[in-house]
C-alpha cells in the first residue's frame, strides 16, 4: 500500500481547553503530522470536563481551529465531538448534559465517544452502558484496550450486543508490542471487534499523533475490507451522515 487513509475519531486537538494542544499553532503542527501519516479527517474530542467548565471557550477555540484548518496547505476535514467521561456517581448528570447539548455527541449524531476509569469493573461498565443506551445514545468505547476488567469473561461481547462500538488507540499496537495493552488491542482486531481507530493525541511533547505504525499493523494483520472499515469506512458511514 502506497499510503494510508484514516479518520482519527479521538484527538485532543482543540487548543487551550483541556490537557491537549496548548496553542493553535501546536494544533496545526499536529494536524500536519497526522496528514503525513494518512489522516484526512479528524474528530476534535476534548474531555467532557472542558465543556462543563467553559463551553463557550471550547466552541470559540473549535471555530478558530476550523478556520485555521481550512487555510492549511493540505486538505483536512474537522468535526466536533467530545470524549465523555462516565462515572457511576455522576452518570445522571452527564446524561442530562448530553440531552441538553452542553456535552456534544460525535458530529451531532447519536454516537458518543465514551470513556471510563481504566480501573472500571465490568459490572459497573455494563450498568452505565445500559443507562446510556436507554437514553438512545450509542457508546463508542474509547481506547477499549485500556480497561483490563472488560476483557474478563464475555463482557465485551455483551457490550457489543448492547449496540456499542469499540475504538482502539492506534499507538497501542506499536508502543510496546509485547505488552498487555498491545496484546488486548491486537486480540480485539483479530476478533474483528474494533470499529474505529483513534490517535488520542494530546500534545507535541505528550502523546503526539502516532498512527502510522498502527495502520501498518492493521493492514498487515487484517483483511483489506475490514481494515478499510476500521481506518475510515465506519466513521464515514456512521459519524458523517450526508
Ligand atoms: Fe482521550
């Protein structure tokens, strides 16, 4: 394959609103790094805490980044989203914010990039997902490989049966290839349980955009049709309805 094509559905690219990019110039550099690796579409997904503390600032910074992205010397599409953190204690509150729109879904769809504590227990996760689904939202579980307890028993099958989708971080496949996280990410791909790739890029000096090695792994280990769906097809179909 000459070059990859990817939609990055998980990126902390809006400057100055969370622990992601500091400045719009840093965001532009990160977008360039992503483009070189094959990314053509990005979902800007700040942590939900940013929308809770100052939503006007987040949207103002998103609009600024969108304007600047349109003037870059390469073509990159940008959509708005959010990485929504759910804890059992504030589940109702977060669902209310989703309902009112204070916390946004992915590009105004019913899909919600859903994050739990890495220490989440499977019964807690199943309980929260059940409540999220009751409200009609469709969770896309962010960096699924980071929740060890969800790999016990048939938990992930139950989560998929509840109508959820799974995202993995591309760098998880290459960072520490012999590590447990890479093992879990690779297993999810081999079982075709992953629907989306993300970078979860934060800053130039902390988790910079790093998807190329993950894309290489994807295309070397999975059949081309499934790899295309994970890299860009599912996001086009589900998150960018025309
Ligand atoms: Fe993230």
